[in-house]
C-alpha cells in the first residue's frame, strides 16, 4: 500500500489534494514525473547513469537505486500517473536527522528559458547559493522522544548568512537543535557524524575526488542529502551517517568539461564541515542566532 513519506524535508509534498511522492513497505520511493521536459530528463539521466560503465562502483553508492517507471495512483486523486520508482532512502531508519542541500551557485541548466533563468537567479541571489555555492532546501533534526524533531520552515532557512549556515550545520550534530537553544551549539556528535573514516566528510571527499575528474554529466539544481540517526549513537552504535545525491531533472551532458558549478559548491560545503571538525568549540555569534530566531518569527508569526 502506498503512503506519504514520513521524513520528506524538501520538494513537493503529497496530501490535501497535492501531487507528491509516495512510498511503499518494500523500500520503493515513487516520485511523480513532472509533466514538462524535467520528468523525461530525469528518467533519461537514471537510465543513462544505470547503464554507464564509466561510473565507478564506489560512486554508485552515492546515488539512489533506480527501478524504472510505473503507473500508480497519484496522491492528488488524479488517477494513474507515471512515477519514477527509486530507492526509499529512509527505509529502516528510526527518527533520522536529514538535511537537503542544493549544490551549485547556479541552479538552471544551459537550455533553460529566460523566464526560468530569471526565477532561478532570483532564488540564487536571495539565498546562500551565489555567495557560498550551496543552500539548504529543507531539514529536520531529531532532538529526543519528548521534543521530537526540529523542522524549521523553508523561508527561515532561505536567506542565511555564512555564520547562519555554519550555525545550522553545527546544530545538525548537536544534542539540542531548537531555535530556543543557547547560541553555542555543542556539536556533541560532530566527530562521529561528520568525522571518521566512514563519516559524512569522508564521503563528501570521496565524491569530490570523482567530480574533479568526471566530465560525463553536469548536475544543475541537484542536492546532497545528509542523514544520520542520533539514537544509535546513544546506544553506542554507529550513527549510520550517509550522503546521497538526489534530484536530477536538470542534469545535462558534460561534453568533456568538468562540472565546476557543482564541484565548487561541494568544495564550499566540505570547507564548512571541515571547520566544524577542526574548531568544535568555536562560539557562534549571538547575532547569527538572534537573526535566525527573528527570521523564524517573521515566517510563523510567533516565537
């Protein structure tokens, strides 16, 4: 039986008559094909990537498994609609902390229309995409059984300064994450989530090494999804920290040229996470925490 995903943090969400992704109990994620060329582009990418013998095996693990397309009952009640069938990246995870980070200072492909470029450029300028090379598209951070998840609204994470971006990345691996917290996130879990031979930083560096050489694809408006489970750490286990690349509606052929747009944003994200590991006790400024709190108030209408 298909159902709405429990842990979707970005993109169009199903429910209330809206079209969005669905999941089943077998580990499949059903993503509605967009009606324009974006849907066919994403199918083409997955088909190409799946059969491309030039993709190293150790890089394939950073991409969701692709199971083709299927007609399923759409979440908006419109009947049978074509969906991509992908790997459910949260299957088996309990209370995962998740961060969706859109990579690249430019988020539109070369063949985009003037109107689409204008729309994307506005978002890139208003967010951290242009100055930092990446921006947050959505996130949830698990705090505890009592407090549940801290899940800030999209508008509150849209226009962030470099200090505020660092604040969020520190909150992601702290024991408490809510906006009411002290202005100094404790980064309690930074070493086991970001650090180590199997941590998020090591995975990002492995992906970076491939992007420094690969000229097969250019990934516009693609995201890095970072996930881990805080409760596993509390039980003395590995946090199951993992990165995956998602959203490939705007991938184009690389034509023998390195994807500097994606690589630059990836390097920027790596720098931020590396600094958290090297300076875990660094104080985040009062102003950045206060500015973020004000952003949330203006969005939600209440503290």
